[in-house]
């Protein structure tokens, strides 16, 4: 799998499937579902379907990076 570029991410739909989230984050399927069940992860449910707003995902990733940088 190729690493997504900024242009690739911007081209994604506003609401991502868990497979798209997996590809963007570069994690395994079990890991993406583990993340989805964590408090604070930007998950939206439509019945049984789990989706993630793209902008909220990018904000969440940035917040995780800031937390990591602070130690």
C-alpha cells in the first residue's frame, strides 16, 4: 500500500469508511477498530455502519501528535 499524500487525503470523501481510515492511518484492520472504540475517537454510527468525518479524523491525528510531542 502506498503512503497517502496530502492530495490523496484531500480527494477523499467527507465521511470515511473504516477501510479508508485504515489506509490513511496505515494501520491494520484490528487496530482501526480498536481505535474506533477509544474514547475521543471521532466515530459516527449510522445504524451498524461506522464512519469517520475526514476533518475530525485529521484534527484527532493532530491532537495525538501534539500529545506525543509534549511527552
